[in-house]
């Protein structure tokens, strides 16, 4: 057989990108990236804006520190609980439940950006759901990829985590200048989109599993 042409070799190299090109082009890879990116846009906003909103609502520095402490304690408890629930129950429905709580809490922040009690309670709930979603990501990666590529898939997914933090922080600052609740309204919409993608992800994983089971080479 003739060796591949120079242009073809370059195309293959660009597609491969050290093994990440094929992952990035897979439908499951795209869905996993969006399931990581869209919720993280909110977290990029929340880290920047919630302390500012608490301060604007009259919270003292000690109250803001108390919020940070309580929200992280609740997030830790939530991660442990969600991890156990994902193992014992359906990962799909646990993910749907956490995303639903996330959307509700973020939209609550959009509705009440100036109330100290609402910011404290809803900020804590949204922090808990954000970290719980991080706990679920390895399970989603395991369901959507083969063992030999899971390390690269996690690397690909976390690239989108970083992008989400950058985009969320920048967009949150711009939108906050328009209206205090607007960043969370946008973030709630993005998380609602991610919630719909959860169903598409699990449908695609189930389809791929059935396809693999009926392929002779898979045995």
C-alpha cells in the first residue's frame, strides 16, 4: 500500500491532537463537555458575585465569612450524599434531581438578588448542587467512555471546567452592571439547557451500549 500523502498525514495529526481530537469529535464527548461547561459558568459567576451581593444587602464581613463556611460544609455533605445515592440508586435520576435543584436555586437568586436571607439560603443550596454535580462527573465519564480513554476524557471535561470558570466570571461581571439578578437568570437558563442534555446523554449512552452488544467484535 502507498504511504499516506503529506496532506493526509497532517489531517490525521490535527484530528488526533495527542488522542484528544477523536474524543472531542464524539457526540458523547461534546455532551460531557457541555454538561461540565454550562453549570460551571454559574459557579464562575457565583464565586465573584454572591459575596458582592451579600455585602450590598448589608451583610458584615463576618456574615460573609460565615456564609462561605456554611456553604462549603453543606457542599461537602452534599457530595458525600450524592456519591452514595449515585451508587445505590440510578445515576441518571440522581443527576436529573441535582440539576433540577440547581436550576431552582439559581433562578431564586435571580429573583431575590437583594435579600440577605435569600442570598444566604439559595447561595448555600446552589453551592451544594454545583459541587454535587462535580461529584457526578466521573460517573458520567465512566458511562460514556471506554476504560482505555477515560483519563483523556476527564482531561477534556476539565478543560471545559476551566473555560466555564473564565467565561462565567467575565460574563457575570458584565451582566451584573446591567442588573444584579441578570447573571443568575442567564445561568439558570444555561443549567436548564444542561438538564435537557442529561436526557440526551443517557439516551446516547444506552444506544451505544446496545450497538456494542450486537457487534461481533465486541465479544
